[in-house]
């Protein structure tokens, strides 16, 4: 049983922060025994460190190896405190001192001040014996000495950082010092590199030529901005040249510079006895990894003048010379900096800005996104993106905001009136806290990371290290609060001031001029910023409740519109919808209370003209966005009941059809919104569109028959047969409704029956017309095509198919399906069709004719000038290839294989696979192409509001189509490549199976 004294002692250890109490008790005793440090002295220091258990364990391990070094350190109160702070926060430093216990002596005086740049540079150059830019020792030992000295200085920075009562307030100084230390390390490594390159080996260059070679290292990113972390990739660009062409030509100087670059990077990042410091990343150079490692200043200028993309100019925003030839470095920065700011006037600036924003969250696994301090929502990059975007937008005309550092830029933006002081102060505070969290995470293992830990013990250590909280829960809550505020401030800083250009804001909020507001709108993708400002003014001006709510919502809605394909159109339609709904209570409630509905509204309006045009006439559809269940397609039974109720209510055909057309528009809009918002699959989409079309035709037929057929002729049977994709229940947006018309006289005079049938057809065509949402009843698949009568009796069909039917007409019947009219007549017609489309034995001549017609269609029916490879319906490997192949298999085998007796293309293809007629791999390629082409056709119509069977070449339209199909933004090339690849694969299968 534990004694009372021991129990009290362990309780005291727990209060200090130890968690492994028995182990800590033993280690404290061992530390006293080895180096003579009393227990109370150790525990006093332990209670201030991030992880007392690891600190004590590390100190004892180091003492076991070199007790004298630890004893000497303990004799200096400042060094001893710094030692505890450092190893309590960093396992990486614990390992360093275990490797090099003799380095402990250099902690004397640590923590009182932070090393300055000149001191660090001199110290690191001394570690390699530098003299006039050349190290005394060119062996690997010089690099080891450099790395040890670097970590000695890094420990002094860490000691100062960890000793602060308010560590967040010291972030600016600590980050700047870390960047300066990185520059000093590169300078020292370059000194060793010069000595190696000018050595005595066969690959060495004469020393005079190395001396005459100008070589500058330009820091980019956080290093350039003096915002570096403890362990981070250091982004650099190398510039070379000749100081004396008589000694070394420029071309040879570039070769020497390339060797210097390689050796310099190796000194920092290469494998040695002492671990690498960090990664030197030169991939922001012109042409990235494919480009020359070192270029002359002239070559850099030429590249940026002729070929650079917008993001490459933006990357130059933080460029700063940090090592090598100071004059060449200064010349480079002077030459490049103006290009950064003029990039805002380039044609592709908006795309560059959007790509810059995408890099904020690119490639983050879903499991990590909520723990990502750097790249996740509300993280470090959100702050940096906001500040850089404001700089790029307004820096073209205002040199005073051209600052490299994020915090310096924030101060300048406040001073020059672009953002409000209170928001900027909150943003700066959050940024410092985020950087503090990142620093402490990286110190722990001296490795690059920005992931908040998951384990409670690790979170507790982070809480103590940052002093943001006392517990794991507390630091997690602090992180969540920072994230929320950063996202909110991003909207307030960039978007809310736009309203100040057109509407009165509360006193004290930052205002923008009209020109400044236009610049911001143009930067985020609005092609007509002046028009956008007019819409914003119309929506937010006034004292009404509606205007108040719109002013509250508009900043974030502008951001959402800007994320869409066509923000100008989306904002315009939103204005029109708002004006039509006026002060409708539910509309204002949905906008105010449902962020998801408001965001979805911006998405559908900026992503689809088809939806925008319909929603202008059906603005109440906004309410559906508040509940996904309301976006689900309604059942055929529900639509049928509503259509019948309409005809009960309205006796006049014009009134009835007006309501039926309204029903169709409403339900087509519902399905379109569901498609864009990914609520329905392609199969559900096709089924829903087919059901809506069937309901419309059925309702129209009932209304027309009631108006056209007198009571005495009521015995007439009349039916509509769906053909093509309509028959296969495969309709997409913009698809025609292919149909045939059949009647049976049932005792009426044959001529009168025919006349009545033609009147019904004429009535169907007339009353189904809709100038807002066309419905084309296309009867060209009837016997004899355009030359044949629009309607035939069942007997006439039977006679025709018996005597004159052509192979393509039997092929067309494969998709035939009755959809409206007399059920008995439909059944009789389908029995007739089965005899024709599922013959006992396929006619070889008929099959040859189908193959001949297919080849002719490919050559003759494509629109003039159309690229066959881009035609979604008739192009190689597209819809027609898959459908014709399936149909020829049906004609040959459906009598013997019941599964082939279906109007569904993919259903028949699956049956063909099951019957061994098509290999599984081949069927997968065919189905993939058919599926993608079908989706692209619908997406094309949804995007533009116009029907087209051609995949557009325009990159913006392709990108818009891709977004509807759930591709990430700016995927135009990927959409195109995916389609062309799928159709190429399908075409090879088609040619093998169709033509043999």
C-alpha cells in the first residue's frame, strides 16, 4: 500500500502537469543523483513547460550520456530554464542535445533576446570558415558543422519564443528571425558550395571563374515575407550571371551557378550524419520542375514578359533577395516587382486569382480538413489569400499597400482605407494565433506539419505550449472559434465594403469608392462590374426590412456568385426574383435563416441559364432549396392526379393547357435544380424527365380529344407511341419527344376516323407548344418518315409492316412504347411491333442495310463544319454508336434472349453481356461512353439554356459543363479529355462488334 508521503508527492506531480507519475518520481530522483538537481528546483521549472513528462525524460537521458554538460547547464539559471522550456516543447531538440550534449553550454543567456540577422549570418559563416565567400573546408564535415550551428541558433530563438508570457505577440519577431536564419544558412551553404565547385577535382571550375560568377538566391513565399515557420520548405529562385565576361562568359556562369545551386541545396537538405534542416524548393522558378534551375536576369525578364501565367506573378509578391550576390538579387527584385502589380490588369487575372484560392484547400484528405491549420477553412491560407487578393486588386494603383508580409500588408490596407480597423485587428490577432499553433506543432518534432493532433494528450500539450487554454477541450474550442471568425472576417473585409459603394453602411464601417468596388468585383470574376454594382444597389438600398436583410446577406452571396460559372447572370436573375417576390415573408425567411438555401440559390443561378430563365417565371421554386425532399422528382401518380384535377377544373382547352404547361415548367425546373445540386442521378433524371413528358402528353391528349371528338364518335381509339430516347425512358434536358400516332375506327367510317385522328394530332402539336420551354413532338420515326401520314390505323400499320417495312423501321420499333391513349390499342400495337422488331430470324440483307445506313448517317447528318469527335449524338463512340450496336444485337437475338426485349439501351446491353453476346470489358466501355455523352448533353442545355449536341470548344462553357457534372472548377481540359478518351475506347469496341 502506498505511503501517505509518497501519495502526497505524486499528487503534487499531477498538479504540476505530469501524467506518468511513478516514472516522473523515479526520474526526479535519478536527476538529483546524477547531476545534483534538487527535486523542488526541477519541478518548479517543469510546471511551466508544455510536456513535463517528456522534458524530464529527455533531460535524464542526456544526463546519462553527459552528466557534466547537464550539470554545467543547471548551474546557470537562465540556461537551465531555457533547457527545460525547449525539451518540454520539442522532442526534436531533445534528440539534438542527446546527439550533441556539448551544445548545452551555448544556452547561456538564451531567452533574453532574439538573435539579430547580422549576428546569425556571421555565426553560420564562421561555422564553415568562410573567407571572401569561400569556405575553408569543402568536405561534408563543413555541412555537418553548419547544421549543428544552425540548430544552436534555432534553440536560442525557440528559448526566446517559449519564454514569452504572450507568445502570440512575439510571432512577428520570431517568424522574421526564422526567415533571417534560413537566409544565413543558405549563405553559409553557398560558401561551402563555392569551395566545392572551385575544388581540385576533374569536374571543378577555376576559382577565378567561380569568383566572377554572379549568383543570387531569391526567397519566395513565407521566407521572402519574413514569416517563416520553424520547419518549412524554403521556396527559392536562383539567378545567375557573369560579373566579368572576359573571365567567364554568361553561358559558363550559368553552368557554374547551376552547380552552386545544386551544392547549396545539398548542404541544407541532403543526407548527412546531422539530419537535414529543411527542404529547399526551387519549383516556383520559370517553367517549374521542367525549367532551368538557374537563369540569367535577362532570361527571367524574357520569360515573365512572354510566357508567365498570372499565378507566377502572384508568387513574386513576396520575392526578396536573401543570399549570394546582393546587387544581382536587388536587380532581380526591382525588375520583377512591377510585374506583380500589373498582373491585375492582365486578361487572365481572374482565373489566376481563382486558382490561387483553390490552392487553399486543394489535396486535403477529407479526414484532415477540419484539423488543417494551414490549408483548411478558416486557416492560415484563408487569411493570406484575403490579404493578397486585396493587395493585388488595389496595389495596381496604390504603391503604399505593396508589402511582402501579411501583417504589414494588413496595416497598410487599414492605413489607406481599404479595410476597417476593427476587422483588421481581429484578423491579425487570429493570424498570430494560427501561426502560434503551427509553430508549436512544428517545434514538437522539428518537422513540417500543420495538422492539429487528435489524441487528447497531444492536444493538452499543445494547449500548455501555446498558453491558449488549460486543456485539450479548451484548445480545440479555441481553434474552432478562430476558424469561424476568420471565415466571417474574410467576407467582412473583402465583400461587405462593396456595399459601401452603393448603399449607406453604419458609421465607422470602411467605405470604398465606386471604382475600387468595381476593381474588387472584376478581380473575383464579374465581367460587368458596373452592372453588378447596379444590381447590388437595387437590392440593398432603402430602409425596408427586405433591404436590411439583403444588406446583411449580400456580402456572402457575392462571394458565392463569384464562385459560380456566370456570376453576372446569377446576380441579375437574383435581383429579378427578389423584385418579383417583393416582401414575401417566406422568401425573406429562407434567405435569412437558411444559409444552405441561399448558397444553393446562388449556385443554381450562376451555374445554369436554363434554371435562371425558368425561375424568373416560377420564383416560388426558391422555397424548395430549404429542403432536399422538395427537390426530389414527384411520382408519376402525383403528376397524373394533378393533371386530371386541372382538367376537371377547366373545361376550356386553352385554360386547361395553360395550367398543364405551367405544371410541366415547374416540374422541369424542379428536376433541373435537383440535377445541378446533385440530388438526383442520371438514371433518376432521365426517368423524371420521361415521366413529366408522359404526363404532359397524356393531359394534352385528354384535353384535345374532349375538344375535337364529338360524343357520337367516342368509339374512336387513339394512342401515342413513344419512340427513340423517349421510348427508352432516356430523355435528357433538350431532348425531343419522338412519337408515332395510331388509331382504330371501331365501327366509325374509316375516312372520318382518319380525319378525326389527324385533328387530334394537329391539336396535340398546337397545344403542346410552349415558347418558354419547347416540347417538340417529333414524328419522323413513323413509317416512310416525313413522307408518310402522321397517323395510321392499326390495320394500316400491320399492312405496311407486312408488305413494305424497311430495316430501319424495324430498328426504330425497338424503342417503341405506348404512353398515352387507349390502353387496349397500345397493347395491340405493341403485339404487332413485337412481331416486327423481334423476328424469328434476322434478315441478313436488312442487317447489311442498317450497317450501310449507319455509315451514311455518320457522313451526311453531321452539321456542316462540326467536328465529328465532339458530336455527342452522331460522333464516333458517342450515343448513336452504342445505341445502334445494341439495336442490331436486339434484331438478331431478342427472339431467343428475352432480356433483350427492352426499350432501355443499357438494360439491353446488360442482357447482351449476360447472354455472352458482348464481353464484360467491352460493355463497360460502351456504357461509360453512353453515360458520359448523355450527361454532357443535359449539362450543356442546363448551362446555356439552349439545346446542342456538340461538345463546345469554348473553355468557359466546358468548365461550366464540368461543374454541373461535379468536376472541380477549371476542369475544361479534363472534361474534354475524359469524353474523347471514353468515345475512343467505345468506338474501337463498336467497330469490332458492329462491322465485324
